[in-house]
C-alpha cells in the first residue's frame, strides 16, 4: 500500500490520501509535544506524500488546529484536504478548571461545551477557520454527538445529541455543502451504532469511525459497514491502534480504548503478535492495513508525536503483507473469519 494513494470521499469531488495524519497528538494527547516537533511532524507527513490532515477544536482546546494551520502555511492550499469538527463550542476556561477532555496535556485555556445549534455551529466553523488560518475546511464532521459515551464505559445512547444535531446542525451544514462552502459532510464518533442512525437519517458523505473497526474490533461488520457501502458513505478510520495497544504490543501499561488494557485483550494481542512473528509482519503494519479490506474505507488517520513516529507509521503502512497472514488470523478466529482482508479479490 502507498501512503499517498488517493481515494474518493463518497460521491464528492474530494479525494484523500489513504494515509492521513490525525491531529490528536498535535493537541498534546497524553503528554505534551513541543511546537517545533509538531511542525516537523506535519512537514514530514507532507514529505511522505500525505495530503489529508484531520483535526478538531477539542484536541488541546484549539491547539491542534493552531499547529496544523501553522504547519501547512507554506504548502499550496489546493494540494491538501483538511477535516475538522463541530458540535463543541470552545469557551474560556476558569482558572483551576480542567479541560473538558482530560486526555490532553497543557491544553489551551478553553473548555468545550456541547452545542449543536445552528448559531453555535456557524461560530465554531468561523473560529476553526481562524485557528487554521485558511479560507475553507474541506470536510466538516459533527463531533461526538454522544459526548464520547462509549469510551467512558457508558451505553452508546447515554448522552445523545442526535435529535439536535439532525434538526439544527445538519440543515446548516447541508446548505453550506450545497453552496460549495464545504465539500463533504460527515460525523465523527467512537461508536458505530449512532453513526448507523445518522446514515439512515441524512445524506452524509463520510463518517470518521474511531477505534471500532480495527484488528481487535469488527462488530461494525454486521450492519453498519454494509450500509455505508450501499449508501456510498466513505469511512475514515481513526484510532487504528485502539489508542495504543496495537502499536505498543501487549506490554505492561498498554492502553486499549483510552484505558489500561484488560487481560483478555492483552492475551489476544499476544496471539496476534505470534502470528506476526511467523510471517515477519509488524503488528503496526497489520493494524494500519487491516481496515482497507473493506471497500467503504477511504483513509486511516493515526496520529504521530514525532518525525520518527510518523516515519515508522508510514513504513508500516507500506510494508508488504502476504495473503497467508490474513488467512491464519481468520482461521485462528483472531479476526472475524468473514472479515474482508486487504488484497482479497
């Protein structure tokens, strides 16, 4: 696979590189990244052929967008595709109060307030344009209209803003798409169940599905992915490492879905690693390439904290993987036996 190969988003005129750069690390997820390292990582991604960059106001309370805007400033705007997100308005954070999402270290002094009203969406877009220092955002995604319930261990519908998102945010964004202000419209979430509801309720070009179609999770194959293929909704896969363990391997302290990996996941990853060793395939390569077995998948967007991490990810993405490797994972039921795999006819 080649990082710079283009894939179309839905039926739109937008094409993204099948390897994109996710923006969470640019917002200091887990630990802080220096400004110079963040910029160097963006430049290294561009140098590796990456032309798709994803970010969000919530990533570091605006820090990720600011850094991405500065990092892309010297490149022709028409050569890159930028996606960002709406639904969480940034407001000044009172002294001593933590950020809305405590995963980000040294975030800017703002907090995210969920608001899917049309006015809030318009303001959010204007603020993002200013932080990104650009005249347009190519792909706009409604961000976590469930308040990331599933990664907090809650029912997928425990904190649903679906109704307001469809009644107020969607009509505005649909109008902006019709006017050509934005090129593609979608939703970004850490669950597939509500995304399936969105797919049935509106006309969407793409969904960003984080951590729910990976080497470790294929439940979405049942109804969601076939629906996306049927409706020509492209999938952008975030969190292909399930927040860490598929990059680090089954080591002490490994993260799985933003928490310490439980014993059953550690055991499963060890078994996958054993198959990787037999075929001389890195775990990272398997994790990054697996989603592309499904025809609905257009891009993956792992983050990177450094030039070296970016280079390692791209190398893994482009590593050749034999068909027998995937067949053994299926036979051992380490992935769903019916899961489509890369390279299969």
